[in-house]
C-alpha cells in the first residue's frame, strides 16, 4: 500500500502584521494490522446536545473533561489537565507525563501529532520559566504515540542573556522514542 503525502504552510497575522508562520510535511500511513478505521464524518446534523443523549463513547470522553474541570486552578488551566500538559520543573529542564485517551488520540488510538508538538513546546517553555517565550520549534516524528502514558522530557541546552535552546523528547510505550524537538526561546521584554 502506498502512503500519500502533502506539504502545508500556515501564517498568522494581526493588525500589526505577521506574527507567526509554520510549515509541515505530512504523510498518511496505513492503519496498524488488525485496526479497522471508522468512517470520517464530513457533515453533522445540528441538534441540541443533552447529556442523556450521549453515546457510550461520548460519555467516555466526557469523564476526562469533567475531571479536568474539577482539577483546574490558577496554576494549571482546564486545557492543561484535559490534554495532559501539567508540567513539573526538574533540575535541568521540565517533565510532563500524559495519559493517552480519546481526547488526544487519533483514529487508531495513537496521540495526535499536533498534541505531541504542543506538549513538546509547552514542556520546553516550562523548562525555562515564564520570563521566556517560544520563538521557534522544529519537530521530528520518530514513531507513533503509542501507550497508556507518554513522557515529555525537556532539557535546557543553552540559556544566554537573551536567547535559549531547549531539546525535548517524547517517549511512549516501553520508553520508545516518539518525537524529537528542538526549540529556541527569547527573553520576554520587561
């Protein structure tokens, strides 16, 4: 089976002009052996959603959302708990352990690539502290984001007066490397 690939570019702007840009190369891989993909729904019928009308799968997804709401506080917002991005600083960087679940998994149960890059960026920024802002990130997908938990570990490689570089690795089941990332950061203006 041949995999199809594509290139994508994105740019973000505000009233002052361009604020960010990105590019990526993507390839659609066949599903793992024995995995039957569900159909992609292109159109949805709009109807009022009530908790009693939820399917079992939707109730399964609602549980981590309810738990994230209950745990959210001033230091870690709802989305950090929901996506599993609660980071702890370490002696040389930061670490984050994320539980895999429906809220972050793709159709075959692996953590989505965008979530993986987001976890790398979030953990790298935390490794430096709030006075630093992310200025760029490059990431390489090494293997699928498989496993019940994934660990994101960031190490500060360089911290200068105005710039810093952080190396981040995400590992999954059995310590298998999932993603490698290198990010650059700039000291925030006072």
